[in-house]
C-alpha cells in the first residue's frame, strides 16, 4: 500500500505545482500579449484620426451634393456661417447638410489649437506630394484639415498611421505634412478633384 501511495504522488501535478504553472503562464502572456496585439493607441492620436475621418466623409458628401469645396474653421475669430459650411445651414445650391453634427471648435483638438478645413491645398502647405519626393505635386483646389499646436512626436504618430510606405522626409511628403509654424502645424490631405 505504501508503494501505491508513493507511486501516485509522482504522477500528475500537485495543486501547488498547478497553481505555480498557471501563474507563470499568465505572467508570460501578460508580457507577450501587448507586443503581439499592439499597444493601446494614444487617446490624442485617436481624437485627431477620428476627427479627420469624420471631416473627410463630410467634405466628400458636401462636394458630391454641391460640387463646391467647403470651409469649416474651429477658431474663436470665425463665427460667421461662411466659415461653417459643413455644420450650419448654407445657401449653396444643392446643400443638404449639415454634414457634421456640430461646428468644429478648438475643444475638438486634443491640444486646444485652432482647426481649419481649408478649400485650398496651398493654404499653409504649398501643396502635397502624396507619393513622395518624386511624385506629382497636388496643389490648388481641394480639401485639407489643419491642426495648430500639434507637437512633432504626435504629428509623426499621425503620419505613421496615414502615410505608411511613403518615401522621403515624413514632414514634407505624403498625405500628412508638419511644420513648426503655429506651435506645430499638422496638415492632412482630404481630397482633390
């Protein structure tokens, strides 16, 4: 009988052994999972990307309805309806908005800077080279969103999300441009005819 008990204790795991094994596996999974799944994105980055996506959809619908380009300024100085063509009633023929739920404001910026939806790709940028330094130069009429007060590191994170595989200096080429003016000006291409 003594042999039977001794033989039994060498088979399988004890409760303590099983608990230790589960704990070690859980710790390893906790260390490996973020690297495999990807780290949680910065909430400020998510806010910029979300607003950019909503505005891009709005300018595309506005242009499809009216054939014209929209202006939407999120600044304290631009309160007239002319500067809120996506969010307020407009006299533009074909307008069937509002295209945004409300006016853009500085509160929409994670850095409390001014935001502009411009109807010119030259305004604040001089145009875009969407495919890199050797690509065509997109200038003139079109839509872009501009965020002022965005730090370089955040602008680079936006670029990493929107401009994957664009060759050249990330601040000058692709859909995302950045300069030190206005406390860090982030310009994002939305559309062109």
